[in-house]
């Protein structure tokens, strides 16, 4: 099990990134959350089995069709033991 904090930059707001990320996380069995940041990036906190979290990070490097990801910063985070994956406002 692992937990990561992923900051995704580029054209990632207003392109369904958060909802698409939630659907991908649900598909992979990853828990956590995603939210837009004031500076225009998207922040994702994801935890679960190593391979599932790694797969979500790979997905974040491209995002949904309308996104133009220019940067992905991944750092280790402390697991919260949450349930489900939510879009935060």
C-alpha cells in the first residue's frame, strides 16, 4: 500500500480532469481525492495498492482528452485510511 500527493500542471482545469480522475481512481480501486488549486493546477491525493496508485499517476501524466499536462510532481504522503475517491471543491 502506498499514498502519494500528485500536483498536475498545464491546462488541467475546465477540461473534466477532476471527474475523469475520480472515474479512473474508482476503476483502479484507489481511494483519496482530487481538487483544483488556485494557481491553475490540480492536486490529487491517492492511496491504495502500489500498482493501482502507480497506474493513476501514469494516467495523470496525460489526463482526459481536453487536458494538456505540462508537469506532474509526485511526492510521498501519509495514508489516511479513507474510503472512496471524491472530487473536492
